[in-house]
């Protein structure tokens, strides 16, 4: 079921902040290759759930249910550079684009979603056993040996210079 519909069902069934949740957890879906484009604006990505900004729809449902005082935390977000697996390669970006998108996502959230956005969990650091035949390998911001990919370098630099 579409997560926006499901969330509305939860609120319709009595979900209420402070009673049965403190923070709304969501995934910041990132199949669309651009951070700040409007939902359904890219022909190759016809569903709102493909967009990072889908979180805004979930927020509207949350606010409509009277829970504007509750934050949303991104349980995971990121982009893949996977050109190997057909299930993921159709929306892959380059390692450099992944890096710039991650920085832009943090900046967008800070500028557009503050104060209701909370924790943003970036997916992921590589497991030392991962090989390119695992789809998770391509989401990682570092290599299995711990060396940085462009995204890790961008996150470190952005954090140190106050960019994110």
C-alpha cells in the first residue's frame, strides 16, 4: 500500500502524537535523481513515492491529523550508483551525483523542513564483506575497505565547513 495512504489510515484509526508515537519515522525515497524537484515532475519517475520530497506529503498528512508538533525522522535516505542490478540500475546516479545529492538533501531539509525534520539517517557505510554483486554495495558512501567514495568526502567536508 502507498505509504501516504497507509499513514492516513493510521491517523484515521487513532494514531496520535504523544499518545502512541513521539516521532514519525519515514524513508526519504530517492529514486528520482534530483533532490528538490516537485513530485511527479520527471517523466521517468511517475509516482510521488520516488521523490525525496515525498516527506512533504507525509508531513501534510501529519499536520492534517493535528500532529504539527511532532517531528519526522528519516530512517534512511541516499542514492545508488548501481549499474549492475536491473532492479536498481534504472535509477542509479554517478558517485559524484550521489555526493552532491546527499549534500543538497541535508541543505534542503534544513532550509525547507526545519523545525519539523529531525534525525536524517544516511544509508549507508559499507560492510567490509560487501562485493559489487550486492546491491547494498552501491548505496554505500565508502568502500568495503573503508576508503572514501565522493559522498563520504562530501559529507565530511560539508560537516566541517558548516555546509551541512
